[in-house]
C-alpha cells in the first residue's frame, strides 16, 4: 500500500493552555480514527524559508507549510478522505495537500 504525505497549510498556535489541550485532543482523536494508517504522525513546523536561485526568503512563500503527517492508504481517494477529518480542515483554519510518496 502506498504512503501519502499530508502537508498542512494554515492553522495556528493555540493562545491559551486550555485551547492547546482542546486542539491536541482534536488531533489525537483524528490520528486515532486513522489507526494503523498513520505511518509517521509528523510534526508542526516553525518558520518556513523559501530557497530559489535568487536567494533565500524568510516568508515561506505564498502558502507556507505548517506541518506534515505520513499515512498509508489504498489510493488518493482513500488518502483524501482521511485528510478531510484533519482538525484544520474541519475548523476551516487551513488546508491539507495530499501527495503520494514515490519510493526510490
């Protein structure tokens, strides 16, 4: 079964410890709903840097990455269905880019 990367765009850091607990509970519930399909729970990321032939920009580009997860799925349809349950998709604060990982 192929692996897929979920690249997160958007979302935000919780403003209070209570909000942080609520956010973490939502993510853990989502991961739990996917069970063994979660290959690597990933992590949020800090500042994004964009590297091009013109140099390095600290703006993260037009749609900066905010985190990632690796899952195993039967195909794009199944992976996208899993991604629909992501907390930042559900609450409307972000989006998930789904890409199949190419084994080399």
